[in-house]
C-alpha cells in the first residue's frame, strides 16, 4: 500500500497524487481545471468543517478556502467564453 500523502513533503505529495491520477484516468487531463478546482475547494471546505467538529483547531481555514474559491470563480467568470 502506498504511503499516505499527508506524510510526504507537499511538492512530493502533489506529484504523487498527479501520477496516481494519470495512472487511473490516463495521460490527458479531462474536464475544465477551474471547474474541477472549484469542486475540490468545496470539498475542502466540508473537510475543514468536519475536522473542526472532530476538535481539530481549524480557525481561519474555512475563510481562507472560501476566499480562494471566490478568487477562482472570479477568474473563471472573467475568462468565460475565451477558453475551451
């Protein structure tokens, strides 16, 4: 079984996650990267909320993710019609 990504340095974990995705889904990225990112950020906000319920100190994390989500949505809206 592969090592948990949370135990790896961030860039190493990121690369491993990308490799696993390419192995599972093929070499070509499918979908729109900003739409996929938006969904991942929504998931992340839910995970933060759950972690807080478990008692982890998550103060500020939800707000940080919300701001990032708003930023990504603004980029997406600004680019509407100009990309794929």
